[in-house]
């Protein structure tokens, strides 16, 4: 028996395959942002579609990724492909197994590709819907801003926060002029009265 990652394998070939899968897993963990659910989903589906892993070591890794994806609320379960598990060797004759495997592999590949393309089309429709909604709100906000600018421009006579200081200064100057005029009128009256009294 040959051991790899806690699994016992009967042949040297199986052990070699398992060790190769351990290397692939190490490479993936080192070079992939495993904290980004979208990247993990894309990676997981690609690994399942291409049937990279064929030993329990690889299946275990795929299952951990699958469990992680199930915990992400915005990822739908139908977007997460099921893990394909093959019959253990020795259960069916090699000839029969190889012919059946080829047929089933092609069938599974076709089904998975159909599911993935269907999910992509659905996702694209979802993004298009979000794009249309965000475009609508952007246009509404732009029209609102333009409307406010037009109102500000048309209401020059009204006191707004933009022209508040100028309007107050103008009003003060007008009052000052009126006061000066009244004062000069009062002084003129006073002079007339004093002249009339002097005569």
C-alpha cells in the first residue's frame, strides 16, 4: 500500500497520480485568491468540467471548495457544478469500463457545458438588467441636477445661498442711500425753518 495525504493506494501508478494532484492543489492555493468567491467558483467549475482530479485527494479538495461556495449567500447552488465520481477500479472489466467511461465522459462533458453556458447567459441577462436600472437612475439624477441649476439660474432675484452675501450688501446700500436722502431733506427743512424764524 502506498500512502498520500492520509489515503492508501494499491498501485504505484495511483500513488503517482495522487502526488501529482497534491502538487496541483498546492499550486492552486499558492497562485489563486482563495478569499474571492467569484474566482473560487470559476476555478471550481473549471476543475470539475475538465475532470482534473480522479483520486480521493483531489475529490477532497473539490469538496472543500464546494462547501465554501455553499456558504456564500449570493452564489446560487445551481451555479455550483456537482463533483463527478467514477466507479472504483476492479468493479468492471477494463474493456467495458473504458468504452463506458468514454461514452459517459462525453455525455457528462456535454451536459456540464450546457449547464455552464446556460448559467452564463442567465448571468449576462442579470447584468444587463442591473445595467439598465443603473442607467435609468443615472439619467434621473442628471436631470435633477440640471433642473436645480436651471432653477438657480432663473431665480437671480431670489436670495439663494449662492448670492446671499451680494443681496444683503445691495439691500444695505439701498437703505443707506435712502437714509442719506431723508437726512438731507430734514436738514433742508431745518434750514428753511430757521430762516423763516429769523425773518
